[in-house]
C-alpha cells in the first residue's frame, strides 16, 4: 500500500510509522482525520481493520485459535458480554474485585 501513496503523504506518515501515530489518536480524531483526503481515509480504514480485529483483542486472553471457539460459543448461544463484565473478563479479576 505504501507505494500507492503520494510522496507528500509518505512525508507526513511514513509507511512503517502510520500505526504508531494512529495508536496515539482517539477515535474521534481518527474519524475526523479520515475525512481530510482519500489517501488518509484508506490508511485509517486499514488501521481500524487491523487495530480492532477481535482476534487481536483476544490474544492476551486465549491460546491460539481458542478465540474462534469463544466466538462460536457467542454465535450459537447469543452470548454478549459488555461493560464491567468485559473488564473483569479481560483483566482476569473475579466478580468481587474492582478493575478501576
């Protein structure tokens, strides 16, 4: 993808560094930034697909390929975890422990 970007764009965001910069931005900034030009929109869209991939979010929690079984369980049972349950789940804390 880097070769398809204009030289000016590559000066602003060198290809190997774009994820580093975008990791530091909040979602509101990324969204607004993506509206500035088509090249940035494509770059930010790719970053969002990589950064918010469920597989990547489950890496610290599950062994390789266990995340697929968890997602299958969610699909078959309609299981949805949210809010403090997610925080307890991802922090490995019990239901009585505070995650704050």
